[in-house]
C-alpha cells in the first residue's frame, strides 16, 4: 500500500465530509493508496486543533502556504471558502501536489481558467467534489442515458431548494455564514446550489449552450458578522433560468434559499422520446424511470401496465452498491464523498483520470457566470461551454 498524505484546508461542513471519506476509503474500496491525515489548516488554531483531535490529523497549521509547500504532503484538499480556492489551488499545483477542491471551483470563470491551467501545466491529478454524481440513483440515471433508454432528449428540469436564510436576523459573513457574503462566496444560490444542478445536468444531458436568467435578493441588508455593521446583501437569494442544450433540448432551473420547508430539495427530470428519469434527493435511494415501448418482440405492449418504475437502487448491480451492504439497505450522504474519493484514487491508479476534473468543472463555472450575466442584462447569454 502506498500512502496518500493529505493536507486539508478548512474545517467546516466540507472538511468533515471529506475527512470521513479519507478515513473510510480502504475499508470499502480495493485501492492501493491509504490516506494519511497529515495536516489540517485553518486561521483559528484552536478550532483547527479541535478538528484535528476529532478526525485524527497529525498536525495543525494556520497558514495554508506551509501546507502546500510541505514535503510530507501529496494531496491538497480545498474545503475553505470560495474566495480562497484559486490561490491555494495554483500554489498547490506549482508545488506538484494533487488538488481536490470543493465546488464551486472558483469565484468566476477567470479564476477557474487560471486554476485549470495551473493543474494542467503541473500535470497533477485534480478533481472537484461534485458529490451528487456519486449518488447511486443519479449514477444509474447516467447509465440509462448511456444505454440509450431515454432516446432523443426534449426537456431537462431541475430544482434546488432550501429555506435557511428566510429570517432577516440571519447575519452574513464569517464562519458558517460566508455563503451569504458576495466577497467570499462569489454568488449566492447560483454558485452554491445551481452549480450542483448544472454539473448533474451537463453530465447527463451534455453542454448547456445558452441561458436567460432572473435572480432576486429578498433580504436587502443583513448584519455582517465580521464588521459588526449592517451591510447590503449582494448575493442572489434565488435564481431561475432557462437553458438550451447543445442536443437541442430545453432546460429549466430553479433555486432558492426561501422555499419554506425545503431543506436540501435537489431534483431533476429528463424527458426523452423513449423514456424519462426523475430523481429527488429527499428519497435518495430511488430513481424513477418511465420506459416508453410501443412494440415488444413484434407484439403490442400491454399498455395498461405501462407506468413509472420506482427503482430502489440498493442492489449490488447498482452503481457503487457492491461496495456496501446487502440489497435493500441504503447508504447515505457521506458515502457520496467516499465514492467520489474512491473514483479519484482509482483514476490515479489506472491512469484514467476521474471526472469532474478542473477542466470539466470550469464548464459549470461558465454556465454560472453566464446565468449571472444574463440576470444583470436581462438578455440571453451564450455560455461558451466546450465539453
Ligand atoms: C449549502 O447549504 C450547502 O451546504 C451547499 O454548500 C452544499 O454544496 C450542498 O450540497 C448542501 O447545501
């Protein structure tokens, strides 16, 4: 077994999700690399120490530069806020480290391009943690598309709804709430939630070539946790956009943090000539599939039996499930990160890099930027996606 020595930047929600994946990797997947949790880095030494003690990191750093330059680290994991991604990724690549980065890849396309150039010039393995691709039901949807079971696609429909910022008393900025601060997050729901929807959509249905969007900021001013002052809110609280795919199909995307009762409601439906698939993260182990058949072995199908199938994706033949438990038992949110890490490590070992890498995630960034530009201008915007 080779060691995969990890330097983790950030200790929040994603630091935990990724750390869990490193710790469980070799328990579930037959890989040749054993992750070693070398260092965790955060500006707050006390919090980083508590994190290191909980998750088993060997040491704590407060300056990320020391981690990306450390000779005993192979892989830099960027789980810190969005405005730190570019500098850390570029420096890590220059130091010859592998880089795995939380989504969205960057604050904007210019940064994402610089990061992509840096990892490609350095020739280092890289990945963006778009974890929902690794939900077995979503990976099964991809398989059905590739098997030609959806046929010519017409419509793609995605929603990503949450409700945690409805109260005007929620501050912006600082620990846990940097997602509301445009200077740190880059955007609101577009980069945070729609980036997931766009990544899934383009994975299943190909490039999005043109968009028109509308955004809204419902609460115009919030207390800023860092400055202690009330300040204008500059992120998009909600975003809806229409999309045209390169294959000629049409898409609608809706995201908000103001859908009372919706905590992490991430759904999509793809409708084609021969079938449709529907997924809802509130029922994560199910993929719904409608198969349209007129003739079967020359005989008319029994049309009174046609209908949606709700496939419980927990059998060993379903994506990733042969690594886990017996049929009928399900896996959870944390396993999507474990599956992503396993794909990344198997990609290094096989020499066939896993997706989405930085170049692939750059395409999602292009769509996000086009959506925000369209929301500003009110016009259709070409994305320039080159998948
Ligand atoms: C935001 O609330 C958030 O934590 C996103 O940042 C994650 O990417 C998403 O998966 C869950 O919601």
